[in-house]
C-alpha cells in the first residue's frame, strides 16, 4: 500500500498540472498591453485587437490559441526525451526563467547570450570543461602558482560560472528553445533558425511573429505575464515527465509480476525436483548404511582377534624386558661381594706371611 501522504501530494500535483491558463488570468496580468503604435511591426497586425490611447491592445484569444499549440509541441518534444533551452536575459525575466527551468529540470541562459552558443557549441563545451577543471578541488592547475595567478584563476572561474551556470550539464544541442523577448534575444533566434531548432517565444507588438515557429502574442515586459506563460509551459513539461515516470513504474511492475508468476511456477517445479532428489539421496544413504552394517558384522571377529593380538604382544614384551633387568641386578649383587672377599683375603695372607717371617727370624736369633 502507498503512503497516504504520497498519494495526497501526487493528487495535488495532478490538479495543478490540469489547471490551464484562462482569459481572466491573462487579462489580470496585463498581457493584452502592447507597445506604442509607432513602434509596432506590420506583420503583427493579425494579433492586434484595437488601439487605445496610442497603445495597441493584443487579442488574448489568439494568445490562448497559440499558447495551447506551443504546449502541445512541448509535450511532444518531452515525450521523445527531448531537451528544452529557456532564454531570458532581461531584468524582468531572469529570476522567473531560472526558477521555472530548475523546476522542470531543463537548461536556461539568464546572463548575456554568448555568440555561438548554439552554432559554435564545440567551443562552449571547451569553456565548460575549463570551468569544471577550475571548480575541482585539489586540481593540478593551482599548484606552484603565486597569489596573483590564483586570484586571476578565481576571477576566471566566477566569470565562467555566471555565463554557463544554466548550461553546465548540457552535452548536446537542445531540441527546442523558449525565448521571452525576441527583439532582445535576436542572436539566439538567428542561431536557432540557422540550426533549424524550433523556437517558442513570447512576442510583443514590436517584433515580427513570422520568424518564430510557435509565437505567443503577449506583453513581454510584464513580470506577471512572463510568469504565467512560462509556468504553463513548465507545468506541461512536468506533467509529461510525471506521466512517463508513472508509466515506467507500471511497466517495471508488470515484468515483476510476470517474473514472479514464472518464478512461482519454476519454484513449484524446482520443489518437485528437489523432493525427488532428496528421496533418491535418502534411498542411497539407506542402502549405503545397510552395506556398511553388513561389512561391520563380517569384520567384527577379525577385529577382536586383532585387538587381542595387539593387547597381548606388548604384555609379553614387557615381561621379557623385565627379566634381563632382574638378572643383571642379581649378577651385580653376586659379583660385588666376591670382589670384596678377594680384596680382604689378600691383605690377610700378606699379614700372615709377615708374621711367620718375623717368628722365624726371632727363633733363629734365639738359637744363636
């Protein structure tokens, strides 16, 4: 089950996306006010309703019609995973363009348009690469440099980051360009036309609407008008992205279900196979145990005789070893007293011989 908070948030997002720009909204923002009549462009005549107090009034019905066409085109581009570049360098449009482009995850240019941003995109890529190298911490560029050189590199980094902050991650040319003021962003329009990139633009009475592929006739100096038109385009982009994300989730869920069903079937088959294998293993084990028991029974008397032999042999050896030890002890005991006796008899004989010799000498002296 999904979280109720997540469901409520998604429902709110869908309601906001479903909201469309109405006639009253455009009228309240002052989108119908054009420039002074002397500054008008003759090709803008189909979109002018009337003239009042020296100012042209724009027909808001045409604005809504062309806005719907632009939104449909944007949806088609985003459905094909296309990228859109928002351009608005004038003071009234800078913050709005940046916020809305960030909200839908698209690219934007709010600083000065660099000549060749589209037609010479290879050099822009090089400068973006240089910016990323300068922003990298511990880069080898800063090694063995003086303070002045490091300050110069920091200034270069800040300048490049301001110029390329909205297109730092843009790796290829955009599929469409959204311009706020055609008269101010004439170089961007010319580059897009040369590369045949479709252009969606808010066109005021002082501009030529025929140059633009999808013109939206409205007041391009009003902050509220820019906000409502750009936010409508961004809502369409986010709606398509949300729909593609949900469809991707559904697609990812269906394969999972199919995989789960296949997995359950395979699990059932695998369980049967595993059971058969376990039964075979058990039968083999039983047969092996039976054979082993028979072998043990047949081998039991031999083992007993071997055990008896092994036990009796060391006992006999121990007895045999003890006998010579006792004999040696007896012999030593016999020899020792014999040696002592011989040693005692010898001096006795010597003494007796000496005594007899003394007696003989005394007798001979007495006879004389």
